[in-house]
C-alpha cells in the first residue's frame, strides 16, 4: 500500500481572504464542491473572524449551510477567539483552526491581543470543543520568520506546540505565513517537533513567496510529516503580514507527492479544473508553477503523474 498524505485545501479561506475581489457564498460553495469532487477530503471552508477585519470571510455560516449534504469530509474553519468558536459550533463546523502567532507583534496585528490572551482563548475553546465533539487544530503562525520581528526562535515554537497539545488540541499546524523558510530550517524544526510530539499529530503550511514551498514540503516529508495545507491555484496570503504571497498550489503539491509514489487520493486533472474555475472567478492567473507542463501533457493525452 502506498503511504498516504492528507491535503487540507485552504484555498477557500487563506486563498480568498487576501484577494481584491470578494466571492459570493454560492461561488465559494461551488469551489469547495469542486475540491470535494476532485477527492479532497479536508477543506478550510472559511473563517469566523470579524467581517470588518476580513470582509471576504463574511457569511461563512452560509457556506457551511450549503455543505451539509457532503459526508466523509472535514469542514475546517479558522477561529481567532471564543466568539468565533461559538459561531463555528452553531454553524456545524467539523474542525476549528485556532491561530497563535509565534511573535507578539504578529499576534497583535492579526487578532489584536497578546499571545498569552490567545492562549487563554485556546484553553476555553479546547474545553468547549471536547464536550461538543469538535476537532481542534492549533496553528502556529510565523513559525520560522515574522515580518516584524525577524527570525523565530525554534524553541519558542517547540514551547507553543507543547502548550497547545497540553490544552488538548488534536493537531498542531506549523505555518510559514510569509513564505520565508527554507528546506534546512524546515527539516530541523519539524524533525525536532516530530521527535518530541510525534509526526502523526503535526501538519505544515507553506507559502511560495520565495519559490521554496515545494522544497519545504519535501523537507517536512523527510521529517515524517504527512499532513499539508495547500491552496488550489496557489492563491493566498495574509492581509496582516506584509510580503506574503500565495500558498503552495495544491496542483503542484499533489503532483509532487503522487510522482514520488505517495497517495493523496486526489484526481489531479479534476483539481486543475477547480484551479481554473477559481482563477476565472477572481480574475487572476492561477494553476501553480507546473501548470503549463500539466496542460501540455493533458493536450497530448500524456500522464500527469
Ligand atoms: N467573529 C465575528 N465577529 C467578531 C469575532 C468573531 N470571531 N470576534 C469579535 N467580533 C466582533 C465583536 O462582536 C465586535 O463587533 P461590534 O463592533 O459589532 O460590537 C467587533 O468584532 C470588535 O470586537 P473586539 O473583541 O473588540 O475585536 P477586535 O476589534 O479587537 O478584533 C478580532 C479582534 C480577533 C475579532 C479581529 O482582529 C479578527 O477578526 N481578526 C482575524 C484576523 C484574520 O482572519 N487573520 C487571517 C488569518 S490568520
Ligand atoms: Zn497562510
């Protein structure tokens, strides 16, 4: 049996939160349905954040309401605080992703509170989620570099991960929010985290700002990580972290993993269609770095994998 890798597509959240055009609820649902039809089993469908802070994520409850008939999938939503958790619970999310930044300045810019206060919110959310049967992912943002404070101390990330696991999160997602990590530091940190907490409860999230997202994914794979965030079409970025560009494109990530013999369960040609769809909705070119090659292969009837 091939080794399995779980792809969590964050396009409908990370991908859409930073675009100049805002998609309608129906368009967001159409994109998510496309992902599910392509075989994606985990999708970050939106965020319960202040609509003033991130207008593109308003009405995430309606997005979830449009996805109730789908089964066997993990509908994740980002929440910044206990209020967001309560809204997510009421709307029927399967998993909440709570974000803690590894630097004080970034945490203040993102959620307007200290890391300690975010941790207190995380404690409250974890306690409620256990009773409500909702999964919790603790995401450590700016885990390698902060746009305001520079390089992140790996010890700080180890410590935050330990605190999150102690609160009862199911997984810890380690995020290179601005795309400034490289394969060496990724392998070092993910290796250390995997030794301490076990690779099966860790995930990674990379942006492709310096064209190193795929290299970073490979470095994390080598450290034993088998869960990755990526965004269909390579859209994405954080409105509060200057310089961040798109996420690793799901199309490129699936291609990399499947070519290496790993099993994502995703139909790459179908995924490419979703990338094209979201690109046409947003009016931006999408598809990932190897899009031209993949399209030529399809034209020739040649394999993608
Ligand atoms: N969802 C929706 N509304 C929320 C909310 C949530 N999770 N949390 C707070 N609010 C509302 C409050 O009810 C209040 O509304 P009102 O003005 O109508 O009374 C308003 O937002 C301000 O509340 P306050 O607690 O003072 O929040 P704030 O202004 O300090 O902002 C956050 C804090 C966390 C709500 C805001 O910074 C945020 O949503 N950040 C998200 C950032 C993000 O998504 N980053 C990208 C992903 S990492
Ligand atoms: Zn991101």
